[in-house]
C-alpha cells in the first residue's frame, strides 16, 4: 500500500484516529475493542464446544447403531 509496511500503516491510522477522536475517546475506543475481542473469543469457544458435543453424539449414535445391528 503506497510502499508502506504494516507497522507504518498502523501508526498512521493511530495518529488519524487520535486526531479525529481525541485522546480521551481513544481509551473508550480501546475498552470497547477489548470487550468486543473478549466477547468474540467467548462466543467462538462456545461454538467450538457445541461442535465437539455434536461430534461426540454422532459418534456415540453411530456406535449404538452398530451394536443394535449386531444383536438383531
């Protein structure tokens, strides 16, 4: 991007945000971003747990079905 590296772009964006919002709003924005990140991670872990539960249920249902078939 215009011959700039990622670190330079981040610095420029930070300066622009401070210019538009001021230093006081920066702390509020950072807190909001931190909360969002925490909620996102929490939601992601909950989804991963649900997927693992579903996989276990499918595996156990498949094993039960095999055992029932063997008994008949």
